C-alpha cells in the first residue's frame, strides 16, 4: 500500500547528522577510511562510577515503571545538584526527567505554542528547534548568529524581531553548531525582551559544563526569570551518556504537570536504572567529566590553529561545546559541495552550516569529539582538498 502520511509530517524536519553518519558508514563498509567529525557526541565512554551505579540499579530491581515526571529520589538529587551548580534555588517539583533532553524541546514547544504564535530561535542552531516549531504550526522567527559577533545575539536585532505575538524565545549557550557563548549582557537583553512581551524563554543549556573560559551563566540567575524560563539540560554531553537517554527540564512548578502529562502520553517514564545512574553522575565523583573537558580544550586549540593555517579557511575559537564552525567561502566552493566532496573523495565527514539553518551558509561544522590523532589526520585531508581546489 502506498504510504500516505498525514499532512503535518510535511512540516517535520530532521537532523542531517544522522544522514551523514549513515553515508559515512556506507563508505566505510566499502573499505574506505573516514574520519568522523560529523557526530555530536563525546567519543569517551561513560565514566565507570556511573556505569557501576546503573548496573547496581538493574541488579537491585530498578526495572519497573516509575512516575512520569521522574523518580522522587532522582528529582530530589537533580534539584540539589542544579541549585548548587547554577546558584539558584530550585525544588524537585520543578523537574521533569525525560529520555534524553530532546523531549523537553518537543514537549515545551507543544505545551506552550499555539498555531500562529511566534517563536524566536537561534540560526544557525540545533535543527530540531525549527522542525518542532513548524510541526506544531508556530511561526519560526530566526535570530541570526553571526561570526563577526562571535556567534552571539545581536541585541537590537533581537529587540526588532520580538513583539506581543512572541510566545517563546529559544536560546542555546554554549551553542550548537558554533560553540558560541552568550554573555551576561546578552542574557539581560533576552530577559528584558521576554518580560516586555510576556514571552517564555527556553534556555537550552545542554553544553553548560563544556565551557573553556570563565563560568557558564544561566538566564535563571536574572531576577524575575524563574517564572517564565524552562532550562533544558541533561547527561548526554557532560557525562558521555548519549545512549542512556537522560535529560531534564527545570520549569515553574505550575508548568511541570503539563509536561509530565506529555511524558505519560509519549514515554510513560524515563528508564528507572538510567535515572539512578544519573544521580551518581551528578552527585558522585566528577573527575571523569572534568578530564573530558580538559581533553576537549586541547583538541579545540589544536583544530582551530590547524584550520586557520589552511589558506581559504577562517575559524573562530569557540568558548564552549565541542564544535568549530569555520568559514570556507574563500576556497570558492559552496559549503554543501565542500562537505560532500570532503567526505566522498577525501574521507572526512562533516556537516554543512546550512544543516543548521540558512544563516549557516558558507560554513561547516566539525565536531572535535574525536582523538587528537584523528583530528590531525582530518586536517591533513582537508588541507589536501583545499590545495586541490586552489589548483583546479
Ligand atoms: N540541544 C542541543 C543544542 C543539542 O546539540 C542536543 C544534542 O545533540 C540536544 C539538545 C539533545 O540532547 P539529547 O541527546 O540529550 O536528547
């Protein structure tokens, strides 16, 4: 039978990273060597103490359904950690724990955005923002992040893009795909605009612990923002737990039951043993997570310096996450063609900037969640391609 999808499916986007990964794997199956710089996940294994806690939880019977918003002891531990970490007091009732952080995006947008309501979101940005806004019938309003502004928000532009129809403003710091970090002044402007227009803020802080200079700052620190902010965070990146699926939203207590109701409808609950492993992650030994950040910083410096050494490439040094976002326009190749040829003929998988929205045109995203040796090999291959382009 011909598959006739519901009309709404035409409005649902996707993440190109998974498609590029599939193409790269197909090349590898044919015997080709590929350096993977397309993947948005730490290449490290989950630290041992967390794995042990997960195994222990399974052995002790954490194999059943739990409450949709999360296990009481997990919500308590997450709240204790979050209060200490961000320096703002939050309660367990403000938490909804989800399988990965992604559902928080989907649930919050679904719960708050009516058809036609405007949602301002970063562009280039995580592609799921635009996808879900479109899916629920909201009006997606891109907020450009520009290289000349270190991929931060332009304050006047944000002011001009918001109005009384703005229902939600999404921010992401440190940011995917640029690694850009918002300053406290930026957050103050977001807060000002949200209050003025009576809008919500969804602060995607999934990379909050992967910051290289200074400290992560949250919009929740600003007076009056707790009542209109949902912070999204999770264990995927900080603790190399992408496959465990564990994330959470911190929100006003009155919003949490609606988000938990969506959990009941979609997932029932997050895996119980995963939540208990997540408690150990937050309250136990942090040395594994800290070692990862140190290694990411070395790789960032290695990769940024090496890319800037290639004629025709230009790369900012990002303040957080594990991505660089170099501009390749001076090579004369379109970034999409650059990414395709780089994979097919030179064996380096990356993503074109436009996978993250139209303001990503001219850029590539490289993830440095790969070993220093592999990064050096990737740079050698990229240089060879750029040399060949210059000769052509
Ligand atoms: N937000 C951003 C900016 C991300 O880059 C990602 C993952 O790539 C997520 C959210 C979702 O994370 P999770 O794997 O925990 O669902």
